[in-house]
C-alpha cells in the first residue's frame, strides 16, 4: 500500500515559504507522492517543485464543473495524474434530488471528457453528503447510485466520523469506487478542526486500513488542522512515522 499527502494541508507553509521549499519539506519527511489542489491555477508553480524532488502525482483535486475542465485535465495529464477528484460543492447543494442528479450528470460527463486524457475522475466528499437525507437516503448514497462505474469516490475517514456515521459502514458501501482514501485522525465525536496526527485520535485507523484493497492510495489530509505551519509540520512528521511503522510506503 502506498501513501500520499494532500497539499491543501500545507497551504500555510506554501504561503510562508513558497512552493519549492514546502514541497521540498514534504520529500524530506519521506513522502514520495503528493495530491495537489486547483491544478488549473497552481500547475506552473507546482510542477517545477514536484520534478525537482522527484515526486509522483497519482491523484489531484480540480474543478470539473466549469470551463476550466480541459485545462484541469491537460495539467493533470502533464503531471502523470491517474485520477482527478472534484473537491466539493457547498453544503446547500445537497438538499434536493434534482441537485444530486445534476451532480451525477456532471461527473459522468467529466468522465467521458477525461477518457481523452487517459484519466479517471471522481468526487471527494465531506460530512454533509453523509448527513443530508433525500427521500430517506444519504446524499452520497444517492449520488453513487447514479454514477457510471468508472467514477471514483475519494472517501474521507474523519469526515465520516464528523458526520456521526460509523466510518466502516460508509467504506463498505463505497466498495469498488475507492482508488484513493483520505486518512486523518481525530475524535469520534468532534469537529473537523479537531484533527490530529495519525495515531493521536480515536479512529480505529488500523482496522479501516486493513479492510482496504492493497492498491488503495492513502492520502494524508490535514485540511482543517488547527495550528501554525510548524504545528502542521509536526503532525505530518508524526503521521509519516505512523505510516512507516505499518509498512505503508
């Protein structure tokens, strides 16, 4: 099993030290893969830093619902990305069947466009897609039922806990659509801003990881970690040690 790190987690370091040094610190921590964000806008700064540190980019986040889709996919292809995940819709988006159907149509259409780039597409969820019910069914379950088989879901263990949903139950329902999973730790009953380094929270991460297919990419995500860039850096180092102890490359 391999690991990666979500670069949005390092936005404070990027702002303070620039892309080159922030990416260099990721490599020094022991990560060989990264997951960039907004690659329609960050590509020109990201690519030199990634190449200088000999890092791979198996997944990326980029918006697939507007006029930048072709640029997003072209940049992804240039980086060697296998899957581009649409990062989010606002919580208000998930309240109606029509909105969910439109989201599925957008993702299915994006998957067809992405075929020309030999790239898959997917969707990264948060807590509200799990909390909101439409006709007695969670928004994420309704969405998945409408997606073509080639559209992936980037499951986030801690967002499920924040939604007060048993993380393993969601993981099981998404079987077959998980080529990448966001891994983070925190309290079972708390906010996403209560994030902790791997092994320092209450999630049974060992059990969750054990049931994943061996080829699943574990992406460390500290997207709403509270603290300074130095605090985030310490959490990254601690999390890297947790992964190393379990043989996750």
